[in-house]
C-alpha cells in the first residue's frame, strides 16, 4: 500500500521504547552526541543520500535544526529519532523512517550508530521498534537501502528478516542494494531472536 500524507501533518512524534533503548525526537541539546555519530568517517561514508562528515558543533546544530523542522512537517509514521540508551541516557545513534524519492511511495528504514557501540544489537532493537510503528499505520512494507560494500549493514538487515530485492540506481543518484521487510518477516525475525543464540565470531549490527 502506497503511503500518502495527511492533509494536515501532525507534529506529534512518538517516543518508542525497547528493552534497552528509547527512540525520541532530536533536540538541539543533542548536538555534541550527534556529532560523535555524524562526525565519524566510519558512519558518514555509508550514508545515503551522500552526506559529508559533519565537521564541528556549529554545523551539527544547523543540521539538527533542519532535521527537527523537517520531522515537524511530516505526517506519521515518518520521522527522525535519536537512539538513547535507557540505562544512562546516552545518545548512541540516530534512526529514520522516511519516504524514498523520487515518488515518495516507498518507506526507508535506517539507523546510524556510534562506532564504539557497534556489535551490541542496538540496530536490531531499533529496526523492530520502527517497523512495528510503521506497520501500525497501514504501511505493508518498508525498505532498507545499503551501499554496496557495507557488509555490516547488509548482514544486519538480513538478520532482521529483510529480504533481498535487488540493486537500483533510482534512489539519491546512487547504486544501492535494496532489502524489504513485511509484517510476517518481522514476526519471524522477532521469534528467531528469542531462540538460544548460536555461537558466532562477532555481532555485526
């Protein structure tokens, strides 16, 4: 089902909670924490649309100001969230649920985490929370777009039940790998996450 905006967008953006995380709207006070994410070359190199590494706090504040204003104009379920750890309030990443250009019919789910917090399963918790939020608004499928070579992200979305669709150049003028998640895929991924974990060398999300 294609998403169509409400005539009068709501400025309300929910706080979504998981076992370890709170997903909430960005605030201007988050600029230092956000810079520790988007000021990292290991994060910026994989972003789509392409975005330069954020160089300093002033630039990060301008970007946050833009993101907050953008989110206020969007009808649900679209939005941008800060990923905050419940145990200590530390902002460890950012997440999006946004309509994909050029037609704004497909919804993209995405996340960016501080490199020193990779491998702790936060991407999976974020994906599950945002997917449930999207599916509660009559969205029947969401997509992740991954830069070729970003094997970490590709493995994470597959582990979260997302199915390979193909490779396309229609989004953002970049060649991207596309993965799709539907409600049944999410349910299966959540059930799988409750099973005893098989030994493996390392977490990759």
